[in-house]
DNA sequence: ATGTGACTTTAAGTCCGTG
DNA sequence: TCACGGACTTAAAGTCACA
C-alpha cells in the first residue's frame, strides 16, 4: 500500500480517527450522510473526495478539515 | 457572499497565497496543469474541488494541503 | 488579467449485492 | 463489520467564447 498519495493518506487519516472514536464505517457513513460503501472506498484510498464531502466527514469526526490533512508532506 | 462554506474559504485561501506570490491566475493554472478559468472558479468558491486537484494546487503554491484548510471552522 | 454561462467528457457518489 | 464488484445517476473536470 503505497501511502504516499493524497487519497491514501486522507483515507488512512479518516480511518485512524474513526477507529479512535470506536465507530463502524456504517455509523460514520450515517453521521456524514454518505453511503457506507463510499466511506469504505475513501478509507482504502480509491476515491477522489471533493470539498463538501471533506467538510461532512470532518464534521462527523469532530475535527476540522485541516486535521484530515495532518500527515507528513 | 457567505464566506463560511468550505468552497469559499478554500478559494479565498488559494487566492491569498497566490497573490502573496505575486502571480496571476494564468500562471498558477500553468503551474498546476489546470485550466485558467477553472482556477478562477475555484477562487470564487464555485467549484467543489477534489483531493487530487487540491494536491496539485498545494504543490504549485509551495504549501502542504493542510495549509489550504487553515481557516477557523 | 479575470468573471461567467454554456457546454461535453469523466469521475464522483449511490445502491444493489457477495464472501 | 468490511472489502469489493456491477450498474447505475449526478456532479466534477475540463474547455470555450465573450464581457
């Protein structure tokens, strides 16, 4: 898993925060108002998420959008 | 102009950094490998930019992606 | 040098399912 | 509970002419 692209790094960050909250992908999907398969894809780094969904995910995770980009560049 | 949505805030941040570099939208577009009018749309907050283009823009501006989200939630 | 509406092509995002 | 696929629908990507 080459995690050196923005989609993978974003997905890994989402997964890490979600697991730290102790919730499932389905629960996060519900909190975001997004589809469960979409969250799965995002965490695996296969989706090119756009701004409004980044905001929804950040809100659902209780962080600010920039926290989802807090990986070593 | 509700600047309290993520597209507008992202666009404003891009514009601020671009202007601090003293370059035009056309020059930024060239550095990004994106279209001039697309950059214009982004800065005005009318485009729902996705991860890969966020990465291109950050690279062109010489910042990390999270710097483009450095606004108060 | 930039804003904007219109447009076509591509990919985002949904929803059905399976092991 | 999640990865993954197929088949969709909607929206983003990308381009243009003109103000």
